[in-house]
C-alpha cells in the first residue's frame, strides 16, 4: 500500500517497532483498535463499511503523540506542506 507521499506504508510489527526503537505509537494504536475488536478477531466478520467506520473513528480521535491533533489533521497538514510551491527563487 502506498500513500500520496509515495512512501511505502509500514505495518506495526514487533520487528519494525524494535528496529525504530520506539514501540509506543504502534502499541497505542493497537490498544485503541482493541476497543473495537479483541486481539485475534476474524476481520472477515466485519463489512467494509464497518471497517471504514472504525478507521474513520480512529483517524478523527485526538492523540497525545500529535499534540492533541487528530491523525487526519496531521496527515492533511503534512500533505499541504509538501505541496507548497517555493516562495521565490533569487
């Protein structure tokens, strides 16, 4: 999966958390996800609309790691700043 910044999306696995040296964001997201479904839940039991609703709810929930902004706000700000034209070339 790729996002608009043309960077590969990463999965939160033990290996990637350890490699980055910061497990907290992934573990926090895992904990939030567990509010909607227990670990080991068969995702085929959910409709795409239900999964989209869970993702929308999580992406619109303010997070301490984002200075109490939502992940959606942080992503939108990142996209906007990456598409800024240069102010001027002198």
